[in-house]
């Protein structure tokens, strides 16, 4: 099938996006408050989201995540908020943004204190918004789109996997886009426990191979944290540690799992849910789906009901307005959640 | 012996606080909104934003996995003497049984309620229900402090962050002097950051009150050093170096000076409250082979561990400057760097630089600092509190309750 088209943004570095937001990225948890206050005080007409490092340290995976989010197509400009003592060097992040020809500023709150930093931050947001607000949307082919799909709170994600997911996937694949799944969604509580008992890199490697073998879908490949797909099709994101499994960050929540997909380039994340609550993620809109068998849901906070016979056309009809800029339920609620976490992965290449 | 201008106040009332059912006395009477998973954070924060942070604080667990150790920590926050009531915001996607938290809060005499997000239809409805619950809970909290507070009721923790060349020769030794005064007056004081005590094992052991305390210090020191060596992660940051510190050993000497000179009574693990007054070390690092969280050390999160050990006030020294304040336990910030203080005087509570310039002697400054402590425990807001800062994560550590030579797994950072 030929490409479908939507109206999105094309960045100077060639990335595409469905939103034109300013990302406030804090490099250390000591700066989280100032970053969040800038975001809260921002004028309502400036689309701004905040996320950052919950630690002081410069774990390689956290840095990769940060770099990928800076370069993410949904991000039009970046305000880096640092403190001044931490390991992660904000200036290097700024250089990376500039390398991607993305408007960016840096603010070190240790230089100004809380109140003045918030004032300066708001002024920098205005500058950045002036630089990006007139970027026009343009028709873009679905083949450049990356859609994530992960567990959005269903107690039994396996039900979705067995019933609705094949339909969703075939629809998405028919639309010629890239679809990302999260390896963690294929782990049961028991297999997660097994994973966390593993000691050596070799054991972990065997474990992952066994899990992959049992996944009933054909993938183009497996992406490590912050790797992005290089062609259309179905991809699996592996956020699990390659070492130190017993002490790592395996047990995550749906927000973390969605962020794993966003760090691998997802422009939109579909989250099958039990309908009793919604979650939202920074950077990429969350689209909350419920299977049609769920009847007790707060429908105004649900984006889409998946039926067994949902066609590609129906799915695309739902996606297209969101891709074109219409807010999802979680965006309407102002939910842009998430923290960046470190991990212990062996990454085969540097992020460019 | 440190001169002590306050010795006449030993055993006297130095203020009033809030008496809790367990006999502990709080210096604040706040409502805590405690979320138990990241999926509940949005609703919890939205509810809290309708109120002043000096009335309603919000804090939560940012991981989805849980353990009895995490549950214990959450209970410590809920039943902290500075907390008078609580709204627990939970979601079923987590592994924690939030009803246990509610029971603990109610048993401790707090007014408390549980808001389960997935038992309500939709986030917006849940937030509205939460707002009503908070208003009800606040009505039960409107009491004035009336319990006489003595030095023996104080538990105070100290930490340094963003250290520079001034820290080890001004703010940190000043806190050490304050700690000596407080110990002499019958208070309990805690220090931590054993990862910044590199090279000082023998010194710390020589200060221990008992052989058991020496064993505990020895084991704890070895654990931290092992971590640092195996991860090549020594806790001297680029900011420390820009600020004129050269090595972890140099930084360590300044860090440890916060502990003053009184005997070390022993080590408390996370969640343990010191059994008797005096100087204690808090060990905040995971020591289990099966830990499932990273060892995150940043100042806000480290300070947030102190309330689990009962501190009702925290002190943070910083040469380069800090803006943070801890939820549950207010934080007083001190710098010995005059340029930093003049730049951040709206954020930093106390200027210790006159000690460095020879303008005031350390005794005068320690008296002034203790005066500030007394004002703060009597309700004066720290600058971070007044600005609304509530920083730090509840981390996911696991610890053994017994202190033993460290042979376990390494916590990934």
C-alpha cells in the first residue's frame, strides 16, 4: 500500500514531528523544581514540557536518552536547565542541539537562585518560541512516522496481544510506518523475577534470546535504548539491562515503558488501557485505547476503542487528527509525565 | 570543649511543637499527599497545587516496583512528626497494597484518607474527589502547637552539596560546632555521606563511643569504598573541582568536619531512629544483592532519606550554592562562600563567610546559627520552604537491618 499522509513538522536536521513543543530538560534533580516551575508559569500559548535526570550522575544511558529527546522530531526547541555542580555538562547538550540546528538555550540556576532563574527561564522560553512558532506544518508520508505501542495499564496486556494487537499491527504496517513494541510487555511477572536473578552478561544474553524466540511477531530488529529504526516495519525496543540485571531498573511503570519507545523515536505512543485512568508522557502524545470488551470507562478520557475488526482505515482516521495536531485526552488534561532513568546497557555505537 | 551559650536552656522549653501519639514532637503540622506510583503522580500534584506547599506537601514513589523496604519508608513519611495528616493517592498498577499505608497512618493518630485512582472514573473526577478529601483532612489539622519542645526532642541531619574550597573551612566546621553544641544540650544529630569520607576510616573509628559503634562504622566505610572502587565513581563532581577542590580526600576532610568532635554512637540504617541522643551516622546506601533500584545520590534525594530516620530539620551546606528544600523535613541552607551568599541570598539561609574573613569568631557564628535553628523549629520558614521548594525522590533502596561486612552485590548507579 502507498504512503498515507499527515500534516507535520520537518526539522532542520531532517527529523519529522507531529508537535512543535519546547522541551525543558533538567540535567540534575537539584534543578527539577526550577525547571518545573518555569513550565508551570509558561504562557498557555507556548507548548512546553519538562523532563530530566533524577540523579546527579552521568550514566551513559541517561545521556543517550537526553540526546535522543533533544533531537526528537516533536521537539522544536530546547531549554536546558542545570544546576552547576552536576556531572552531566549542560553545555555539551547545548552543542548537541546546535549540531541538530535546533534552537536551544541553557540556564544554570546556581547562578541566579530560584526566583530569578524562573524569570530568566520564562524569558528564554519566549525567545525560543519566537524562533519556532511560525514553523509551518507540511504534508509528510506515514513512512516517516514512528508509532509506539505499549501497555497503558491493562492488568492483562496479553489479552490485547492476543486479540487486538495483531489487528493494530497489521493496520499500522499497512500504513507503512514504523511500529515499536517494548520487550518488557512480553515478560510475565515470573519471567521478570527470573531476569532479576541473573548474574552474568552471558546469562542475560541467553534470557533475552529465549524471550525473543517466543514473541509471536516478526520484527525488523531489536533496538537498544535510544536506538531508532532505520526502516519501516515492526521493531522491538529492549530496555532491559545487559549487565547488573539483579540491581537494575527492570520494574518500570507504563510511563517509563512509553518513554523507552519515545527515546527510540516514537512520535506517538498508543497505550491500551483498562479504561479507569489515563497516563500521559512528555515529548510524544499518548493515545489511550481500550478494547471494546471494557464497558466501564471514563470515555471522555479515552481516545479510541479498538474492536477486533478495526480496519486500517478506521485506525488512520483516528490517528490522522492527532498527527495533524489535535490533542489526545491526556494532552487535554496536561499530562506530560516521566523521568529519565539510567541503565546498564552495552550500546553498539555512539548516537549521532 | 566548645563554648555553649545555650547551656542554661538544657532541659528548658525552647519552643512549642506538635505532639504525636508516639510521643515524638513535630515542628510542622502539614498534610502530606503521598503518591505510591508514577501513574498516580499527576493527580497527586494537581491536587496539591490547589493549596500552599506550606499547608499541603506532595511526595511520592517514582518507581513501580515495590518491596517491604519501600513500604516501610513510605510509612515513615506518613507517620513523621512533622506530618499531621495524609492523603494517599494510589493506583492498582503498582505492587503495593496502599490500604496498609492508610492503616499505618490512622493507627499513628493521623487523619488520613486513601484515593484509589482506578476506583474512580477518570483522572478529572479523581482530582476533584481528592480536593474534597484534602479540604476535609485540613479541617482536622487546624491546631496550634502547644507541646513544649526541648533540645532533647530535636533530631537534626546535616549534608553538604555543591562543595567548594570554602566548604571544609567554613560552613562544614561551623555545622560541626553546632552539632557539638546540640549534642551537649541533649539533642540527636546525624551525618552521612560515607562516600565522602575516603581516607578517614581510622579517624572516624577513633571517635566511636563503643567497640560496636566502631565495628558499624568500619563495615559501613568498607561498603562505600567498595562501591566507589568497583564503579570508579568517587563522589567529587565537576562542580566541586571548579570550586577549587582537588581530590576526594580533600573533599572528604571537609565533609566529615560537619560531624563535629563528639563521640559517634553508631550507625543507623534507613528507617531506624537513633536509640539515644548524640551523634550518629546514617547509612543510606543499598546493601542487598537483590536490590532493584539504582543508587541515586544527589543532594535532594539524599536529604530526603533523613526524615526516615526521624530528623525534624535538615541542614545543607554548600559552597557553590544550593536552592533545594526537603519535603516533610525543612532544610536550612548555609554557605561559607561570600560571593555565593550575595548571589543567592534569597535562597540561602545563613552566611558563614564572616568566619572565613575573620570578621566573626566561630563561637559567635555557631550561636547565630543555633538561634536560626530555634526560630525555624518554632515555625519560621526556611528560605527554601518559603519559595515552595520540595525536592528529592523517594529512592528504591534495599538494606539489611543488621550491619555486617559488605559482601553483597553492587548497586548500579
